[in-house]
């Protein structure tokens, strides 16, 4: 009951939004443009329930192409370089590799810099006053899930640049699951010299899946509203040698990954959830095992794992 009342009270306090005249959407559009076009450097903290990670992020444009560099400042080397839509991972004791992506995964939600219109129909938006972060005045924007099947977000956007200074991920009870907190923001008229150097490097070619299908041979009996299939290929799961079907789904803001293969000798846990909101659910359908992973409530992933079926059964 407490969970229901909290969600109801928060949603009732938020106005319905319509693209074009909602100031909250206007701020999201400014943020999207800033994350794509601005020349800036972050020093920030990534906070989860069991981890605190200091990061440095540099972004700019070289000859009209976006270049970004994410550096983990503690522990073994773990850095990421993005030049255009090529993202290269540089990790300790791992051979560098590149993937195709418009944003660096696992950092600021990619949708914040690529397409806010895609997810806004499935969330309530509202401005929540002004605050101060990293010594700068910020506008607070709430992005609240309209159901219990996804998380909500609060953003603190710099009033001068619209760059996010703080991003909180919250569950239905309003508990903090994950936070990105900027300690220092510096902006520049010209791109950082390190970005020009990175743009001129010869990075590994983009990894391509062994097999990529145009459509999935699997169907879903249930999905959270707004989630659609975005990618299908054959993937490797937790060191399994045999390929498994890999499906990626998204509501425009949040993503989930679905792995489907023959059940192995090792029994997967039916559910697994972390304090940071990352969850895993699995289900066996005869000889087939389904594993669903995402930063979503466990209930959502469990429903998806239990409701998937081969496409021919739906015909």
C-alpha cells in the first residue's frame, strides 16, 4: 500500500505533457543538444549501492564528428573512446575491441543524447525547482515511470549549458538505485587536444556478430508498454561455447537483453537483483533456457522470461 500511495501521489503531482509546449521537454531537448554539440569535461562520481567510482569524461567535436573519452580513475585501467559511432574499450589485460554505438554504454543513458522523443510517451515529466550542484545553478527535471515496470529518473541540468550535473535512478518507492554526480564541469570553445589525438588514432575494427537476423524467430507474450525489439543476432552467454539467440529491446530510455539457448548443465538462478537496479531473470521452457538482463524491476524481467515463445506458435 505504501508503494502504491507513493507512486500515486507523485504521478498526481505531475502535469500531463505535450511535446512542443512542455518546459520539461524543452529542457530535455536542450540537454540532448548539449551532450551532442558541447565541448566540455566532467569530473564525476558514479555511485551504486556497493561501489563508488571516480570518472573523468571529455567530449567535443573534431571536424564535425563527435569524440568522447571516458576514464575510470581508480583500479585497473578501464577507458572508453568514442569517435563518431565507433566505441573502443581499453581495459587491463584485455585486447582492445570496438563496437558500433552512438553513445558510450553504461554511462549517461544514451537516449539523453540521441532521442528524448522516443521515451517521453511512457514517462511523466515535470520541473521540480532549482538547486545547486558542483557550484552551478541547476534545473531539476523529473522523469517518472507511469507504471511499476520500469524505474524513474531525476535530472539536475546546468542552467547555463543544459548539461546534466546529476542523474538519479529511483525505484517505485523513491529509493536511490544509482547516481552520477558531477564534481566539476569545465566548458571550452575548442575541443580538448586529447580528443584530437584520439580522433587520429587507428582503432580496432568494429566487431560484427557471427550472424545477424532481420527479425526474430521468437515472440513475446508480454512486454512493458513501449518496449520494442531493436536488435537481433547470435551471441555468447557467460562463456558458453554454443551460440545463443540475442534480442535487445528498449522503450527509448531503458534497455533489456534477452538470451535464448539450449539449457545447459549449470542451472541458472531464477532471479538475481542488485542494489543498483540491475536484475536478471531466467526461465526454462522444455529444453530451452531464457535469460533476461536489464536495469529494470525484477518483476518486469521475470514476466518477459516466462512469456516468450517461438514465432511459429503464434501463427
